[in-house]
C-alpha cells in the first residue's frame, strides 16, 4: 500500500495542470497537492507510531531550519505587510505546501532506508514519469501548439510551438526532464566501484537467461526525454543539462563530452529555431532581458527587508506594494515569485532564511569536505545545475521539482 501511494502521488504530480481543483484569486489547489499532504502526513504517523522507526535524514535538517525561518517571516508579515485575512491564509497555504513536500521527501527516504522500496525503483519511477510527460508534451504540440489562444486571465505565458506538456510551461518541464536525464546518465556512466557489481549482475543474467531489456528501456527513455527537452526550446533547461553533461563528461566519460559537443554543433547549425533562441538572449524584447528586471526588483525588496524578508510566499503582495505588478498582472503565475529561487528566498525569509536554505543545498559538499569522502555525482550535478538554472526561473519551489529534488537528495545521501 505504501508503494502504491507513492506511485499514485507521482502520477498525479505528472498530470500537473490537468488535475486542477480550484484556481481563484492567487490560490491554486491541485489533486497532487492533496495527494502529497495525505501521503506525507499518513506515512509519517505510520513510521512514527506503528513502525516506531521514523528517521530524519541528516541533510534535511537545514531545510527544516529554513522552514522555521520561513514560518517566522510569514507570521511577521501578517502585520508588517498589513495583509488581509484572506491574503494571510493564501500565504500560509503555500508554506504548508512547501513543508508537505519536504515531509514527503523524508517519507520516501524512510521507505528506502527501511527497504520497503529500492532506490533504483524510486529513480526508475521518476524516469518513467519523465517519459510520460514527454509523450504528453508531444500530444500537446499537436493539440495546443499556441498558448496565445488561451484566455489571458488564466495567466499563462504566450508560448508558441514549444513543448510544455502538462506543466503548461516549457521552462519548468524542461528542468524536470533534466533531472530524469541525470538519473539515466548515472546508469550509463556509473562510478567505477560499481563496475564489479554490474559484471556480477551481467553474469547472473547470462546464466539464468533473464531478459536484458531494461537497458533498452533506459536508452529509449533517454532518447524520448532528450527529444522532449530539445523541443521545450528552454535556454535555462538546456544550460542546466549542459552543466550535468559537462560534469559527467569530465568525471566519467570524455566520449560523452565529444558526443555532446557534436550534437550541439549540429543542432545549432541545422535548426534555425535553436539559433533564434540563443541569439535572442541579447534582444531587449526577449524574456531573458525581463529577468534582469525581476532580479532588480527582488534586490530592491531585499534591501528594504534584509533581516526578516516580506514573509514566505507573500512576494506577490510585496510586488503590488512596490508597484512592480501592473494592473492586470495580479493573476499571472510568475507574480508569486522572483525569477531567481535564491533571490526569492532572500526577499521572503530574510538573511537567516537565505543562509539556511543555501547551506541546505550545499550541505553534501560541506559534509564530504569535512569527512573527506567522495560525493555522489548525481547530487553534485543536480545541485550545481539547479544553482545555475534556478537563477532564471523559480524552479526550486515548483511543486513537482521540489518533490524530485527532496527525494533524490535525501535518498542519494544514503549511498555517499
């Protein structure tokens, strides 16, 4: 039942915008939010009361400390920002959402730690969810290639001929794809210490006559997700994947670096749309230039609210107060946060919230340095890739990505 609830929750997360329950005046509730709350709370009680063996992963403590600062900043904002009762409840809901996803990641850690599910099965489930999202994205390109036909009041960006899948956003789904591809890169280019284990498994397969189809599935999954990533035309996601490929190329396979460079070279000169997206970075009318405005706005809010922030997920109301949101922009999806996850954290929770969150992300590096042990390349790739990519979109607080990041960081820490 525990494993079934995990797979069901992941499926609902993959369906994303298709399972919306309500969207009204800044409050968006989805079936996957409800599933996460039930999954986290029920199984926390189960592990604590029934199994009496609930364990908190060491690298989650700083995220918990950040949650305390986030809650404190939120409570402080109720009076400092002069929020109405409704706005206060909406902000509190998003804090509750964040903490539920954090708990869900800790629950999955306990599932793996107590051998109720294997790390490989969890990671495979994430990869297959990426395949599902890719297929849904291909269908979306056929059915809804132009988002300008949607009602502007829904708040979606006017993407054209870009794969957005059930996320309705090519940048966020692109980041999700990259996480899945990193998990597959780890399969294709494992650490040397696992080579002996893989040889033993191969000999066992040859003796028993078991199918080796899983490798073909992994290759097919990689190609499908890679094509989907390319079709997002998301520069932030491309850059994120570039970081991961660079790291795996340097530490695991030089051939990967050469192959990746060759593919990028061909794509740039063979696909005009790729040239347009890359060259558009310097275009003042391009979305990349708008991120500079977003960063500047966030820095102004940080300057005025350095110690306490404006309150976790009260950023929309701060933008309204500062006049950064024009009339008619109150309901756009980007209005709730900055384009930079780290600036969003600093602006909403203050210096202490920012430090605790940043240290939580780089904790595996600190722990490895202190204990002089080897870091998992999955963790290194994802943390460094997200530190880059999340400065362009607020990906680290996107529900689906939060779930994957928490689960992978906590589970992967077991093998470090």
